[in-house]
């Protein structure tokens, strides 16, 4: 039996996105304890300024988060997460870019969708009670991510027999659950969850095998920007991981990732433009 083809369009709230080239998703962390930026954009005003800067640099989408999910991070109440995200959504609603919200809570999903979110980026893959109901009646896109464990404990001895097969099987199951709930496949994206309950070896195997995720028939999103695997491979601190992040991003794009979640939008856009020009010439 032939594998389903990855679609070339994504239905994403108010937008229909072409996936003929990889898209750049810029990260906007409205959190005081983000691993990647140390809380530099934790206020509403700073987050909105940063978002507009990412748009000017060429971001195709913006991913807004109100809770840190770095390894060891403590959960915050839904009310606090909503209070961080909603003012930013309101300020950016007419910015001309799809707005993604990085959350695993149904309450936050509902609030975000009511304030203009176009995509729900869920590290829990809609497993929380009420999460499917929160998104099924909307037109938003949904990113289903694989995570072993919870952010607070996920890096404490993650174990797999076959990490690639297990991640693919998990995501196939979540795609099926979404479909059974009436969420159209053209709204779905999957993410292997680099760094979410994985060792360095697990992460490398997943990135090397992204083509196997493409057999699921939905677009693949990859976020590896500034992550600990880059630090492990290069010995660089988080603010000096640009070169390694760009290398990992290009490796993901070459293996079929259609959305790249990044912190450094201008540099990522340049790297993709050069790679695409060479690929087109070939």
C-alpha cells in the first residue's frame, strides 16, 4: 500500500498556508523562565515588539507561549498562562501572520482561539481531558507533538526500544484520534518532539529519520533551535548555538520538515533561501 502524500497546504484558522517551501515559525516566549532568552520578552510590550521584529525578519508564523516547557520546568496555573498570552494575541491579531499558541491546556486553547489564534501547538498532542473538544469546532490548525513523560521529569532516563518506530506509532494514533473526533487531516501537523523525553542519541535518530514521519501524510514541524542537543554537540552555551541550530534546521528541511520553529528568524530565512536556491538549480 502506498504511503499517503504530505499535503502542500495547511488549513490554519484565518489562513491557508502553502507548504511548497519550508515555513519559518518564529518563537515568542512570554515567560520569565524561558531557556532560550532568559525572559527578555516576558512583558506584553516586549513580546509584541519582539513579534514585530520577527515579522520584519521574515517569519511566516508566530508561536506564542505563556509557560516554559524546558526540562525541569514547573507548571503554571492556566489563569496565569492565559493572562500572558491573550494580550499578545490581541495586539498581534491584525499583523498579517498566522498566530500559533504553544499550550497543552484546554482552557488556554479556548481562550486563545477566542482571541484570534490560528494554530494550537500542543506538546500533549490533545491528550488532556477536554483538549479535543476545545479545538474540534474551530478552523484552527493543530500540531500534535510526541513527548515521553512531563516537562518536569521528561529528561530523567528517557527509554525506548526503537525511538523512531515508537514516535511514529504514537503520532499515527493521535492523528487517528483527531480524525475520529472530526478534526480534518488538512488541519493537522506532527512534531517528533526533539528534546522532550529524549537523549541526544534519540534526537539524532529522529532527525535522521524524519522521512518516516512523512509517511503519516501530514506536514512535519521540527523545533531544534538552541536546544540542549546543540549544546551537547558543540559545547556552546545557549546564546552561542546559532551555527549548530542552523545546521540542524537545514538537516530537518532536507529530510522533509515543512515548518521550522526557530528563535533566529533572519538567519534561518537566509540559510533556507541559499539551500533552496541550490536545490532548485539541481
